[in-house]
């Protein structure tokens, strides 16, 4: 049984938790499960839509000559953990990689990410994400799972035992069997979990989507995925709100909406962005900020604002882990967007490692 409040500190969990889990310490332990990958990011100096012929959509055969190629660290779970570390919050990364992970591991550990629960495959390479972005920020992407397919062998309980208990497990896009296994285990053991099925919604059946969503403390999606989840599950928006604690829907440039059963939806605008560089990983950055702020015991509105602020920084960088946050710079920009009172509320918690 899981009961949720407006923040992670509001969780009361029943189920298997280690005896030495210090609930009075104020340290919220978050494990993030999901993909860990290398991103190959390309830029096309045109519009994809101009290359599509309406009467030829049944037989599409296109090749795009790109101007730029960036090879970056990525993967949704790793991106979320990196973002949390950039704000000064530690996290536990759970996923599967190849034996080519050594440099990436070092990078993440320097950004406050616990990688000891990452499984290393003996036969597969780390996953690859290949993405082309056009001049209107539309994207066409391909994902090679590689070692990620072995994530289904990972159990959550040993992770929780190793770190002294978990307050939240984020189930982000991963090997589909792994996502279902992690969700079922969290539900069985009474560990609160956040459902973030995102792009895996497209390949999952309705029964599987229902397993991922039902009982989640948080449900993350964008507006398209929100509608797709309702279509696949057969549940209305109201029915989903009756099955989750908090539903968080990102709306791109329009910000984010937060819904809870029986309450009016809360809309939070995004920060102004003057120079859009790359949208890859922006949603991951939002989740990092949102989760970090809830771990700080801040209200949902403030959590969404922190998420939007870090998402703006990610949007201005070429790659999902290429932004740098400075404490004062972050606070100044946050105050300009949401007011000095809001900035004062997050200031005591913000410990960006960057100067």
C-alpha cells in the first residue's frame, strides 16, 4: 500500500524496507531505472515535412544529408541522474550497459550518480540512439537496444538493500520486460514508483501499459503520450487520476500541467529560451528538476518550476548532458521567471557543484 502527498516526504510505504533505512535523516533516496546510451545527434538544415509527398507516404524512402554530427552521452535514466547531480542531488542509476561504459561511468560518478547497480553485459555494446533534428526541431530517431535488453534480469531489492532503502523508483523507458518487472516488484514490495513510459508506449499493448501506470505515485508524459496512454489503457483521464498520485504532462513551449484527483489542474509556464540548440533530453532534464525539488520537500508548483528551469538549460546545449548549472546563475534566471520569493524557497536546497 502506498499513500502519497505533494512531495516525496509525504510518502508512507508498507512493504519490504531495510531496517537501517533512516527516515529521520531527510535524505530521500531515488533510484532511476531506464536506458543508458550513447547519442549520435545529427542536424538537417531543412524541414522533414518538405521531403514527404502526400501521395507517396505508403512507400517512404528518404536520405537526409546532415551538416553536423555530435556523439554524446545519453540514455533517459542517465540523463535524469545527470540532471539531478547538476542540482546537487545524488541518485542511484539502474540499467544495463556494455563493457565500453568505463569513461561514461567515471563521468556520471563525478556528477553525484551512484553507478554500482549498473549491470555490465559480457556480450552486448551499450545502447545507441541515432537522432536527426530538422530546423523546426522535429526529430527522426532510431534506437539500438544492445545491452539494454539485459536490464530485465535486474532486481530492485538488492539495490534497495545496498543503499539502505529506496523512497522512490523511477521507471523510465527501458527494455519493456525490464519496465514491467521493475514496476511489478515495486508494487509487490510497497516501494513508491514513478511511471515514465514515454516512447515505449508505442510498442506496448494496453494490458502492459495498465501494469506500468496503475498505482504510480507519479505519471510522467508529454501531451501526445498522455492521449496515447488513455487510448491504449481504455481508461479516461479521470480514471487514470484515480489510479495515480500525481499526473505530470509536459507541453513543450507551453510549459507543464500537473493534475491530481479531485483538484483543479495546475499550469506552470516554461522559462524563456532565446537560443534553442537541441531538444534531445529536455524532457529528461525536466524530470530531473521535478524529482529533485520534490526530494527537497517543495510543493508541486515549485517542483515543476525547477524542472522547467533545468529543461531550459538543456535546450540551449548540444546534447542531453552538456549543460552546466551555476548556483547563482540558476537562481537569477529562476527569480526572473518565477519571482524572488520562489527563488528564495529553492535557494537553501540548491548545491550545484559547478561554480
